[in-house]
């Protein structure tokens, strides 16, 4: 079995009840229309445990005492279907890839699942898909009763919660892949800075970013790109991307590639003309100062919730210092900043890791955790005392951060974000 996968599964031992069985299914193909399917995408949880990239697979992880067996069941493709989808690896080839300690074809699943279930006291499955798994467990228990095998229902536990805790701290193996995703994505943003000009459409920049990432080795985009020019930058998850760019506009680009399963998530905001106006500079510097303050504060032991407090205080102080409103109160900030400053990052762009400990306290940062820092200001509200030059101005700056032993490392450091650096790229 691959060392990285073995280590992940071994890490479960201290997290689960003795005599536990973990059950999880991989993704299936999804119809786009009629007989056309979407490109296959494995679920992050299944990928984390197997790195298996074919549809309709299933996994059992049997934990007895301190021993662990990972059992992968894969769908065997008949020769006729292989004429359409390509030659599939043989059983021996699959075994040699080390996706699990034991491998069977999918037709063996029901028998082996029932045998393992009969000998376990606790079952872990994704509560997010509880109906499917509970139905399967109940069916097997009923089969045992029909065979006159008495079996009490095992204890049921949430696999989502377990995997979320395990995925919080990334291994060196994972960090290497995240660095690569970050590097490709950062260069993709530079490419857009170089190409952006008045007259282009938002969707053209989106298409160029996807081309760049795929050309340089990303398997997918990590999420649908946000290419928001002018007033669209004030819409947090704007994805229509149909408007044309104009010289007097800022454009906000929130886009990242996915490499070997791991996501990058970068946002940059820059003027279409290549030069910031005075108003754009003022707001941009406030957002950048807030981001800098948050990143500087990151270190092991800091509570995750503190990041938002630091961001809010920095944004408030920056706007107050500009004097753009006669009476400036903290509660007014919600009109211009209405999202969190950070989220976990990993296999998913919003990685499925907890923000609270098992005792309900804010998670404390630790080495190996990866997260974003993304303050923003969005002036879509026409408050009477707000100068018109700030109307419809939206700016967000986002980087990917690795918590280190003594602070933070910016994984997306290659992407320019100071005003001088951005203007230099755009005007060169």
C-alpha cells in the first residue's frame, strides 16, 4: 500500500472505537444530458483514503485492535465497453498501484461487507449520505437474521467528522501538491494581468485562466472562476461572467487550479487600464493592510476565530483613516465587508475540516494547517455620505497560507499584489 495512504489510515486508529468498520463509496458517473456524461470527479473523502480515480468503487476499512485492513472494491469493465472508454488496468496492475491493502472486484462486496459487519461493534459512514448507508447496513443485518445469525445493531458514527479532523493538518506529501497548485494558479493570474484590456469580456479571461491551468498540468479548476468587472465585483460569488471590461473599471478575479487533487484559491483585483485611480488605490491599500495584518498574526496556538477580528479591526481603522464618511462606526462595516476572512483549503477549496473543537471551542492553528486569507471591501451600497467615486467598487485580495512552526508561509507568494507590482506587470 502507498506509504501516504497507509499513514492516513493508521492515523485513524487512535480516533475510532476498537473493533470499527469504516464504509465509504466513491463517486459514480453523472449524466449531463441523455447519454452524455460529465467528466468523472472522485469525492474528496474517497480520494483521501484511496487516491482511486475510477467510478463506482467502494471501500471498507476494518480496524481490529491495532491492526488495519483497507479493502478496495472496483468495478470490472467488460471488454466490449472497453472499446468505448479505453483499456482498463488488470487486477494485478491495480493491486500493484497500492490503493489499498486488499483488492477485490465489486461483485464480492456484499459477501465481504456482511462478514466484516458481523464481527464489528462500531460502523463509521458519512452522515451526509446516511439513508444510503443505513439501508445497506439494515439489509445485511436482515440477511444475518434470515440465516439465524443473531446480531445487535452496531454503534453508528459520523465519518465526515472523523475525516474532517484528520484532514486538518497536511502532510509533506500534501503540501508539495498544494505548492504546485498554488504556483500554477499564481502564474495564471499573472497571465490574466498581462492580457486584460478594455473590450474583452469576462468570460474570455475565464477561458484563458482555465487554458493556462490545464496546459500547465492542473487536472481541473478548483471551482468555477469568478471574473467580476466593475459593479459585478461587489457580488461575492458572481459567476455569470458575461460583461465587457472597460478602462475605468476594476476587475476582481477569484480563480484557482487543482493539481493532483489539491486546490489553490487566489483572488486579485486590478484596474483594467493597468493604472489605479486615487480612489482605487485608497481602498486597495486598506484591504492589503488588513490582509497583511492577518497573515502576520498567524502562528501555532492562535484561535481561528481571531483572524476575523483582526481583519475587521484593520478594515475599520483603514476606512476611518481615509475619512470617506463623516460619521464612521464599526457597525457600518457590515455594509462593505460581509464574509469571513478565511476558510480551510486542501482537497476541497472549502476543505471539509472543523472550525470548532469537540468541546465547542474555536480550533487553534497548528503547523501543517492550510487556509486562505481574503479580506475585501465592496461599495455597492449608496450611502448618502459616500463619495460617488467609491460606488460599485469591489476589491478582495486572497492568498493561500501554510501554518509553520513559528508563523505563516504564503504558498501563493508568486502572484503580485502590491500596487507597484501589479502595475509593473500590466504595463510592461
